[in-house]
C-alpha cells in the first residue's frame, strides 16, 4: 500500500536533512514525500529543493500559515490514500512504515500511532514515551489520549476531520475532542504499536511559557467540551486539576526542576539495554542513508 509522507518545516535547516533521511531509510520504498515550507528564512527551503528524487515534492508559497494549515495542505495534496506525518526535527525507525501499515491493514483502524523514543540533542536515547491510544473524554481533554507525532492514517479520515487553522496550540487535542464529540473518533478508529517507531528530539530547555500556554489551550477545550462529556462538576474538577498543574510547574521552574519534572512525568526510563542499542543502531542507519541531491 503506497503512502504519502508529509513533513512541514519552518526554519529547520539544522535537522531537516535527518528527517528526510529517515524517509529514505524506510524498508518500504513505496512512498511519496511532500515537504511543505511554512515561510522559512534560514536556508531549509533550499535544502528541501536540493533533494533529487521523483518521489519528492516541495511546496512553498512564502507564507507563514502555521502547522494546522500545513497539515491540512498535506492531506489535500496527497496522491495516496494513507498519509504519514513527522516533524522536521525528528527521526524514525526504518521499520516504521511497514510496522504501522501492518496494523492499519490488519485492524481496519483509520489511525495508527506508536510509542516514541526520546532522544537527547546528540541523538542518544533518554527514555520511552508509551503511546497506547486512550479514546475517552478525560484523556482527550488532558491532551494525552492519542500520540500525534507518530501517526499514520487513512487520508479520508482527515479530509472529513480537518485541523482548525485558527489555533496556535493544542491543534491535535482540539481535533480529537471535536471528532470524539461528533462521533467520528471512537475506540475502533485508533490503534497503537507499543514498539517505539518514532524518535523525538526532546527539547534541551523546556519553556515554562510554552507549557503554560499549552495548559491554557487545554482548559479552553475543557470549557468547550467538558460539560457535555463530563458534566458540570467533572468539568470544574478538570479545570481545577489543570490550574493546580500549572501552579506546580511554576514552582518547579523557580527551583530549576522544570525539565526534570516534565520529562519524568511523560517518559519512562529505558530499562532494556538491547532496546537502547537497537534505537542507537537505527538512528545510525538513518543518518548514514544517502539522500539524492544532498549527499551526492
């Protein structure tokens, strides 16, 4: 089954080559790659345009429209009926496409996500983020029901359930809540792969401002969808929980513990040395994969 990979990018010159290399490293070669520039000014557009392969298309209109608009654009431009996304600063296992396609075809799901390996800035594995889908109102309103970055999906689902292009944050959480409320997202819509197939560069410095803005965006979702899903008191409880989390993180930031706390809450330690070694090997394979036009 052919797949459209989509990578939106904005000023990602430092990492874009590795992201593209991760697509070329896939054991399944039946794909097209759409690289969508969002108004970059750092030379990353030139990097994208230098790729010389008929399977690769570069789209650029010179504007900075934001991630939701670019994700909608990828689905609209996709030539194939399965779409896989990734961020321009991440990598993925060479087996990602094969593993997720097997689940997509075997379960009849519309969306398949996976666990993620978290990487340091020098691309060493630092933890695992388990990403088993949870399609229930409380999990979705908390922003961690479905892992967004590693997903592949049937394009038809995203054509009927578009991202809200007016949102600057929590676009994926808003989409999940809205489609859950509309009945187009159910437990059978989403499947997950426990294996870490997506490799995410974890931010070296977690911004308190960014975290607090994400919390505020999720509270807007709780106010919009909570009363119908959780009831009045359940909604108040979720809002109180969110404000308490924001307050706690403010205190931890003062103590210099914010990066440690956010990583510890979201990730688990890699206890299996063989798994850590496998991730290092796959990262090395991706980085050694030649990209036509970029590597001769």
